[in-house]
C-alpha cells in the first residue's frame, strides 16, 4: 500500500499566500507544512512509498522532494496534473490511477488531521473503499456530506445533501484497496469526462451507482481542519500545534 496526497489545486481563497505556493506547503505548526503533517502520518503507520499529485506551482513541491524524503524516510514520486488549474480533482485522482492500483491511503493536500485518522482507517480495514467521516460536527452547506444505507454503507456523498439526513462529513482521507482500483478508475473517468468540474467524491458516487460498495468509519474526537480560506488556516494552526511531530 502506498500513500497518495492530492496537492494540485491553486488555493485561490488563500491568496496572497498561495500566489506562487500550493496550499499543501503552507506552514501550520512552526515550519511544518500541511504536507509535512500528511507525510509524517503516513510514515508513522508504516507507509514509505508516497505519490504526490502536483499541478499549480508544482515546481515548489519538486524542489523540496529530497528534503521530504530525508526527513520522513519515504520514497516520493510526483505525478503532474496538467489540467489542475482548469479541472477539478476527479481528474487529479484519476491521473494517479496506476499508483492506487497498489492500494492507497489517500489524503487531500489541504486536510490537517492527527495520526489517529490513519490509524482508525487501518484498524477498520476490510471494505474495498473506506472513508474517514466526522460524525460529530454540526453540518452546513459547504461540507462534503455522506448518507448511509440501511447496512451502513455509503448511499450518497455530496455537498448538496440535506444536513438533516446526513450521517457526517467526509474529511478527505480514504483507504483504497487494490481490488477496487479498476472499478474506481472507470468511475472517475466517467465522472471527469462527463463534467471536468466534478470532485473525486462524485467519482465515489459513480462507483456506488455502478454497484460498488464504500464503507465509512468515524474519526471519533479527532480535531481536524480542511484549509480552504484564511479562517481555516488560523484554525489549522491552532490544532496542528498539538499534533506530535512526524
């Protein structure tokens, strides 16, 4: 199993900090960046092969690859998404299809979360695809909400889901088993070719629509933040300082 970090987006709501820097490289705990925390978490759960999907300001990540490898004892590979500034992240995940065929722990490059999230996913391992879900947070319009079926499997995932019927928020961390890679690749291709502005979570929905099964597991009381804007970044810096260094 590999680690897979999506770090291709432009992060326009974080300008001017992201004028020339991908938001995965924004510092959130001293000199530690969002990407540092993701890499540290992956290494702590025994993953030493990591793929970074890059796009906007890709060279800023490329120039730090050697340092990240030394710091975390991982082998880093980069996959360039040449449409990162035009299309959404369903395509970003699809361009890494040859890598997640080995099985992957997928982390959004703007999600700041503690090691316990990866640990819980690995402890609950068994389903073809397993999503980390915050089932305690109050929900509103912006969250990527999940609805479960009567067996507790994913029925719907979308920001437009009514919060009153949602079981929680998907936090941007997924365990993908190798046996699901082919069907997921097909679902993602259907998604981005239908509408390039769609999210990879729409690809998960397509996977379910095509007959696949996706499970969820609660992250418990983990303190995490999706960093979309400056307010989120302030909050990320408040919580990340309590995480153990990777």
